[in-house]
């Protein structure tokens, strides 16, 4: 019993530290602590690894957006494609993220592996490096990635700008030219390839009212032009038949 109490104190201390690091506002902090205390009362073991996935859906959504929204906005590919200002789209992406934890000195992605996820680093340190620099010689340095940085942006470009049906259907994936290995314990949020593809395919539901009206107008105009063309063709055929 004493060991269980000591374990709970350690878990509780770890979660208080985690909540403090994330700089939640007072309302979110209170809701998270309320959920933790309720689960303790029900005899559950609660730790940082299972905290977020087991939060109520609406609170889980707030937590993911609080932690990851700004990192997504800062991605170069998001800025280059004007997606950093598409709040609704970014929220959808945040909601689909999966929380991952890795031990120190652990491989997340190895050079030559398919890239099936974008990783947003939210705590800890990872190294990224390749065995050669593309010229057949050994690479002489590794790049350090920390909180707020990412790995796997090539996947987003793959989904956003496919050049074949295989790319579009994710029948093929980009291959990593680098290894991603943890230096310390690492917390990251992963955007899986199929989740991002699904979100982008539903882009019409993510448009604002003005954009929807514009898209709708374009569809109506296209439909009307097709109708007029068809009607004109019918008239021509009828005249030809009567000659």
C-alpha cells in the first residue's frame, strides 16, 4: 500500500511538472487536474503517457491545439502554401495528432525507412543524421532537434503535391534520407500520412463562408456552361436530322 502511495505521488509530481511546462491557462489547468483527481478516486493509475489520450474528447482537443498549433503554423510548407492562416484546417490537423513517447537512445526513423508520419517534437532532444552526404562520403555532423522543431515535412509535400496516382493514394511513400534517434526521453505528436490525406480530401468542408460561396458559384457556372453546350449540340443535331 505504501509503495502504491509512493508511486502515485511520483506520478502526480510528474504530471504537475508536465502541466507547468505546457503553460496551460488556468481554466485548462483546472479541468486537467479535475480529470486526474477523478481518475485517482476511481483507482486508476495515471501518468503523462496515458493522460492526454484518456482525457474527455473536448479537453483532449484543447490540449493538442494548445501544444501543437503554433508548431504547425511555423512549418515552411504550411507558409508556402498559405495553410498557416487556415485556422480550421490547422485545428483539424491538431485534432488528428497522436501523442508518442520514446525512451533515450531510441530509433524513431532509420535512414531508408518510409516516412509515414510527420513528427512534432514537444519535449526532449533528438538527433537527425545520414550515413553519407549524397556524394558517397560519410557525414561529419548530426543535427539537433528540440521542442518546437519537426521531422518528416517531406510527407506533407508528398500529400499536397502528388505527381502520380500511387502518390495520391499513398500506395508509395517517400523514403527517409536521414535517421532520427532520441538523445533523451522524447515527447512528440505524430501526424500520420493517412490522417493528413483524409483531412486534405475533405478540404471543401474546411473552407470559410466566402470561399464556399465562391466555390459554389464556380460549380454553378461550370454546370450552366455544360448545360448550354449540351443544349446547343442537341439543337444542331435536330436541325441536321431534319435536312
